[in-house]
């Protein structure tokens, strides 16, 4: 079993850069996030669903950056791939910072988990035009 301090510690270590896209370390970080979020006891107020949806958002952003880089490396990408990848990387890092803020709010009893779930639901429906 783990607690939200463990999740926060992992989230604080999540960062993406051009150099770390499509590396085993990036994937390992995401696996570690999944492990710690799944080990948290559900409080019955949507905690497990919220943490699962946050992991999903990280996976979508990491996958988008990885596929973009692979296309560029293979030569099938267009000249804007590096720029769009930089945008995806920025979105990933912003998501990680915001997730850390949401965890801290949860720890202080000030979290709005239904609001977080609603925002993540919109992201799931349209990850291009919505922020997680």
C-alpha cells in the first residue's frame, strides 16, 4: 500500500524533454506512476478513478510525443514535427505540474475530485483540444 505522498514524489519526478522522448526511462516513469497510483487505497470519493485518469492523460501525451519523434526519425514526418513535439512535451510538463498541485490540494482536503474527473473526461474525448 502507498499513500498520496508517494504519488506526489513520483509526479514531481515526471518530466519530458526532447532528449527523453522515446526512451526506456520515460516509459519506466509512466509504469512507476501506474504502480503507485494503483497502490493507493480508494477513499470512495472517486480517488481511484481520478488517479487512473491522470495516468491515462500522461500516457496519451507521452505516446503522442513518442510517435511524433519516431515519424521524424524515420523521415516520414514533416518539418513541423519538432515544433509540434515541443508543444506536446510542454503540455506533458504542464500536466505533471498541475497534477502535483491537485495532489497537494487533495492532501489539504481542498481537492475538487469531480471537477478533476470532468476535465479529464473532456481530455479523453478530445485530447488535442483539451488540457488534462
